[in-house]
C-alpha cells in the first residue's frame, strides 16, 4: 500500500482531477488530507449502493425497465435544473445530495439497460452514452470558462491551480 499511497501523493490530480485553487474548492472533498473529486467519490459509491438495492428490491417487487428508465431520467433532470439554476453555488452538503441523486440516476439507467429486451437495450445504451458525453462536455466547457475568467488565466495551464500536475 505504501507505493500506491506515495504515487497518489505525488500525483494529486489523479484523485481530485480539478484545479487545486480556491475557485474549484467546491468541486473537491478533503478527507484525512486527501483531495478527492466530489463527483466521483459520491456518485459512483451511491450508484453501486443504489444498483445493489434495485437488484435486491427486484426480488421483492417487480420493477419494469421503463420505470427504472423514467426514474433515471427524472433524477437526471432534477440535477440538470439544479445545475442551471444554482450552478455550483450551493453549500457542499447540497452538492453532495445532488451527486447522490446522480448516482441513483446512474444506477437506475444501468438497471434499466440490464432489464430491457434486446432491441431496446441498444437504444438505451445509445441514449445513455449521448447524455453522458453531452453532460461531460458541458461540465468541461463550464470548467474552462471558469478558468478563462480567472486572473491567472494568462499562465494557464501553469497557473496556481494546475501547477501540481506532472
């Protein structure tokens, strides 16, 4: 474990993958001295837990793939509206809640894809990939816009927030 810990200490961008400046501090969590990406370290564990619950609940009650898809879509839309209206100007606790909602949305779409009959599976996979790619492009463009508005942008990508990238 020592080598892995040393590797991440020397490459902090791998776990946080956001600039380490104050402007992006709302995008990360600090846990025991480690900077972690708020999205990744909340969305993915939430998705794993929600997916496990969906499979467990499916033994108790039948959940149709379209219902799971509608749940995924509704939760994604709730988060998208939050992103448009409030941007990232919410308290960190609310940002964590919105990432949990995204995790449940991710679990629901994966569950929906798992349950869907063959021709519909391909449609759902295509829709999921289109939405995921679009969402990540939107976030990337928004991050770059934030960087362009910073007074250190003339030094980009060697600014204060990115100087720890090797």
